[in-house]
């Protein structure tokens, strides 16, 4: 009797073991299928590598499944224990792949411009004067800032002073210093420009209070992954997170043609004397366009070159160069020897690339040659990123760029562009071009009272740049937008 019960118990245990192993086999197959499709959808691994690995790994998974089903009747406990441990290890690996693919999507979304942004303003008055915000009768404000409903509401909560529109930044500062208006509100980035460009201008002004205003960001833009497009690259030579506005030290148009795998980089000097979009009268330095927001800078580039520039990317240039320590050293050509760099090809890590990109006083051309060197560094980074050997490092690179890179390209568009590159593979042809100009001093829109160093655009080089852009957009001969005369 006891023998029969023991046999029945053994049979039930064996049956339970077989069902457990079958369940593990199903879980193994299901998690591998989920991991495979998640990795394919991430679009970051070149198909050649992905499919070869997947084919080999699928064979391994099928062998493990076959083994699970085969040992179901085995009386040896150690085999079943080993099988459970092996399956659990593989399932954990599959879950890690799924989480990695999901993380990639999150990182791409992190590069999108936020749905809303905060703009920093400062309320200023005469330095040394004890001004009570509640006693002021009016407050000076630029017309563009008056159009920000969030700012008007924020001021209303702090002071009963009525907004008084002033025509220019310099006029705003001048009227406060003369006591014609007790207070003024201006963007924090504009106040910073006053101190950097004309240190004597902000003397006598004191910041009374800082105000942060939330405003809706421009809508995200979808890009056709297989069609050529133009992107405005705005770079700051700083560390830290992207701010809502501020001067741009790097101003390039990137013309991307996925069909021909061609990238054209057109550099525009920061001191280029241009008409800021939406303004009339005095022109201004291109770098000052960023004071009024990234959209003003982007549209100013459209006006200058007479082409549609629907996309932008803002990046802290120093953070971009730190990518080199992730993706590996870059090879950059120097037109002449300077500093620690020799004429010819140089192998640069992140720190060396930063020095290479910042140096300007060693050159007769100064900022022009610095701009060309920045183009060479960006081109080298693009070449490294497009290399299949760096595909698996892209997630780390995206993680590094969080907070220091922002674009109006949607996450789905960026994913499609990565997928297009992963599918087609191969390296890119990169062409660098820089517009020229003549050194001068002139009064500017932002600082109309004191002449500043500017570069008068050479229209012939601007027209040449426009022709190259239209060529790479496959629109040569089309009228396009009308370029505003500079």
C-alpha cells in the first residue's frame, strides 16, 4: 500500500516537474520574442549585426527549449535545477534588453524640447536706490516681452506698476539710469549681454527681483527620414543645462540628405551683422538673436539664406565635445600648426577637442578659423557616431546629452533617422562651408548707443551658401524663400 502511494507521489511530482519545465520554455520563448522586437524597434543596432546575433541566439534558445522538454522525464534533480537556473538567467537577460530598448526611447524623448519652458527675467532699478515694488507707478518693458502673457501676470502679482513699452534694450537701460522710469524688466540673458559686451552699461543698475515665467514651446516637428532637410545648430560654449534664451556662439546650418548620405555644414560667424527676424531699422549681431529666443534665431537664419529651416537643435558645445570620451578619439585636420596641434591630421580626445574648438587668438583670421575648426570637430563626431562600431555606445551618448541638448524634432522622427542610418549603414560625405564678411564697427538693434564690433556679410558668399543648400536639398534652380538683403 505504502509502495503504491510512493509511486503515485513520484508520478505526480514528475508530472508537475514536466509542466514546470514546459512553462519555463514558454516564458523563455515569449521573453525572447519581446526582447527581439523591442531591440528591432529601438533602431539603434545595425540590422546586419542584429540579425546575425538574433539568428545565432535563437538557435541557442531553441536548443535550451528542446533540452527543457527532453529532461522533463528525467529523474535527476540536478538537471532540472540547472535548467531552471539557466532559464532564469536568460529571462533576466531578455528583460534587460527590453529595458534597454525602452530606455533608448525615453532618452530620445528627453532630447525633445519640453512642452513648456521657463524664461528668466530680472526686475532692475537704479543701484543704491531703495525701491519698493509696491510703490512704483510704472515699469519699463520691451514690446516683445510685453507680448508674453505670463510675464504680465507675474508682474501684476508683484507690483501695481503699469507696463510702459520701450523700443530697445539700450533705451530701457538708459531711462532707468536717468530716473525717467523707476523699474525695468528684461530677460536675464539680455542683462548678461549688457555686462559682457559693455561692462559700463550695467553699472548703476541693481537687480531687485528675479522672475521666472512659463510659456508654451513651439510645436514639435515631424521629419521625413528619407528626405533632405535643414537644421539650425545653435551652440553655447558653456556647461550645464540648456537655457530658454541666450547668445549663441556656434551658428550652423546642417543640410542633411539621407538619400545621398551627404551632410553640408554652413557656418555663420557669431558677429555677422544681420536683420533680426521681426525687427526693422538697425541690424544686430547674429549672436544677439538668441537673446530673444531660439525661434527668432532660427527665423533670422531663414531670412539670411532665403531657405526654409524648420528644425533646430540647441547644444552646449562643451557637453557635445565630451561625447568624444564615450565614442572614442576623433581624427581632425588642422590647416596650420597652433598650440599643441600640428598641421595635418590630429587625434583628439574630449579635452583636446575642446581646446581645438575654442582657440581663436592664435589665428590671423581669429573667429573665422575657430568656426572652421568647430565644423571639422562636428564632422568628425558625426563620422564616429555613424560608424557601426559605435552603435552600441549610442545609448550612453544619448544619456550624456540629457539636459544639454534640445531639439524640436519629434522623438519618432529621431528614431526614424537612426533607423534609416542603421538600415543603410555606411559613412557620410561631409562638406564644410563658411560665409565671409568684412570687419567693422556699427550700432546694433540691441545696443544702439555704442558701436560694437560686427562683421558685414559678404553677399557673394551668402549666395554661394544658399546655392549649396538648395543643391543638397535637390532644389537647385527653385526660387525658394526670398533672402532679406543684409
